[in-house]
C-alpha cells in the first residue's frame, strides 16, 4: 500500500511540474523585447550632419530667403539615417531589438545622433550618440538613471552596435541574444 501511495505521489508531483510554466531564465524572457526609435524633437533632425549644418548657416547669410538652402542638409541627414538603419540590420548585437522608424509608436528608448566630419573629412568622421528613454523601461530591481547612455564611434555600423549593446545592458545585462529584431 505504501509503495502504491509513493508511486501516486510521484506521478502527482511529476504532473504538477509538467503543467508549470518554466521560470524565466533572464529579465528578457519575462519582459517584452526592447524597442528604439529616433528622437523626435520639433525642428531638430534625429541625425544631425554638423558639416552640412555649418554650410547651411553660411548659405543662409549669403542667400537670405533662398528656399533651396536647406535641401543639401536634409538629403545628407536622410543618407546618414539610412546608413544607421543598415548598420542596425547588419549588427548581430541588435538581434531582438525593434527599431521604430515611424514616430506614431512610442519606443522604450530614443536615440539622437550628431555626425561630424562626414562631408569635410570622411575618413575621420565622428558619430556621437545619446540614448535616452521617454519612460522608464528598466527592470524594477534596477534604478532609473534617466539616460540610456552615450558614446562616439567612427561610422554608422559601429554606432548601431554600441546603441544596441547599451540597450541590452540597460534591459538585461545577461540577456540571450535572440533573432527577431525588426524595423517597423
């Protein structure tokens, strides 16, 4: 009789364990994947080409009222944004992170980038990035510090890699890099 009860108890415990959800192995498993988007501030480009900005200011003085003065900078900044997006796609460190290109979705993190030397000294350019967040996506056990991070790199791909590594460090330093990052 005791043997029968022991066998039943083992099966009951085994059945209970089989029906339980596995405990998350990291913070990343227990929260939604992180998202990042460009900082959208009125009258400020999310990626600033400092060389084109300086040239634009000089042209505004030489050609006041000329409607085409701002075109070169806008085209350059769109090119720089495309370079960053391609760097994001190509960086394995960005796997599992979703990049929002549209401003209608609120990302967990925002990024603002300033590029110098892109036009004047292309072999010696500097990509300065600042990562912040509109809310507080950090885990409850991690204090919020108001800014995700900042850094300087020499090109778009390295900038995307740094931004993604910083996001992962803020969300879960022990994350498992998973495929599935996307651009919306």
